[in-house]
């Protein structure tokens, strides 16, 4: 949802489609510990696990908007390479999610094939936490711009995590220290593209319903198509709601790790991408997802003994797995069909 330049290239979001009423919060106010804005943040994290963050007029926010614009260019350049070139960088799931994923590699909720191409860049590779990987030239020539994106995206996320520390009565710095920029993790940036269809099927699912597994995700979209299934609704087409792109803003959603760490207080919501609505379906849809994961050795154990996060109830067992073990287990459960992707947590609004 970044800059005027990108918005000007895209037809308007239609006024008639069903949208979810997410709050637009101010990075500036949250950074200044504004009590009212923090309350709105906590409410949104419990109810939707999603909110829109206005980045404009705050230095790190403006920096990130400009970095995001570069990453949109990088998406076009990289996914515009010949398929034979991209195939040399093909991703290798489930062990290695970095590199190129062509459209049609995944099944969506309706049993059809997905329509999302993506090139995934690892934070460790770009920030030098591991020896560099080999990426297409389009990326190798812009490592510095990628570094800037990771640095500023991480800084914006840190403002939100610091506010959550305060709201959850955790020691200052707790959440940020668990997902540092300079320690090995599975944090990554997805450069995503879904191409316009010759005959538009507005119900086509480009990327199937899922929750994100990590702590927080920052999403930039210009043409929409991203939808959320608000909690408590049956997973049928009529219940999904579009997220309206907002100029100068980034969309933030919480992942399963924050749900676990808070004993289910916060929510991670099911979301998916369908054909962009109205005239937006006629242009290529580019988006960015910066998916933050904790340091690899961090534990999934519930956090803190402050006054907000509930203690384990009688009979409840502490989670002892590391984030990597937990992620591998979750992926396996979903593959075996024993775990269905669905909204998790949200006890904050139920109590
Ligand atoms: O393309 C988008 O808008 C969202 C992508 C997404 O949900 C993801 O990569 O996890
Ligand atoms: Fe996602």
C-alpha cells in the first residue's frame, strides 16, 4: 500500500466490494506511547490480528515507504526474468523456502492450483548472518537496497513490538530481542506477483487461506485481492472480506508465534489472496510480505509472568519446543491433513 507513484499506476479500489473495517493506526503516535492509540492497537490485535499502520510523516516510516517502492521495482524485474533463468533459483520446500516459486506449485482451499509467483529473499542472506546465497542478478545488483528494506521494516516492527511489550506487561525489549536482525532466523521477504487473467475469474484464489507462522508480518499491496476471514465466520466465500489498500500505509498482521507466546490472547487470522476486485484485476498485482520469525533457537514457551498473559491453567502443559521444531511439526501436521489452517487465539476479546 505504499506510495503515490504506485497508486497512480493502479485503477481505483472499487467502492462496492465487502471490506473489513480495520483500524488505521499511526506509527508516530504509537512511537510516542499515545495511550489511546495503544489501546486501539491492542483491540485490533485481539479482534482481527490485523491493522493498518500509517507510516507517513515519521522518519523510519517514510524511509520504509521509499524502500518498498524499490522492492516493487525489484519484484517486476526479478519475476520478469525468463522462466528458465528463474528455475535455476527454484525453491525447495519444505526445507528451503528461499528462491523462486512458480505459479501452480500449491493447492488452494478449493482444490485448484495457486496463481501466485514469488521470489523469496532471506534476511540472513541479505544482512550477512550467513555466507551469501546466490540470487538472480536483479537482486544481487541491489543488495544494498534490500538491506535498507530489511533494516527499516525491522525498525518499524520494533516500534509495534515495543508497544506490545508495554501492553502485555513484558520487560521492555522482550519481543524485539526474540527476533533480532543480526541473528540467524527464517525471517524473509516475499516479492509476490499474480498476473492478470485473460478472462477474469473474480473468485480465483491466487494464494490459499493460511495464517502466518511467525511473530508479525508487514504487507504492502497496491492492487487489492488480499482478504481476511473475520473470526467466528464459517469459511465460505461470502464471509471473506477484502482489505482496502491505503496510501502511505503498511498492513500488519500477527502470526501464530505471538498467539502461542501470549497464551492465546492475541489473534492470528486466516487470510488469502484472490483476484483483485473490479478494474484492478486488469493489472499485474505485485505485493511484498516481510515475514518476521524469531531467532531459530528461541522457544515457543508462553512468555512472562506479568499481569496480562495468563499463567498455565491446571493440567495445561508448557510448550517446550523451539520455534524451528514447532514450525516443522506444524508444516507436517498440515501436510498430513491433521491440522487445518484456521484463525487462532483472540482470547483478549472473548473475555
Ligand atoms: O500478497 C499478499 O497480499 C499477502 C501474502 C501473504 O499473505 C503471505 O505471503 O503470507
Ligand atoms: Fe500471509
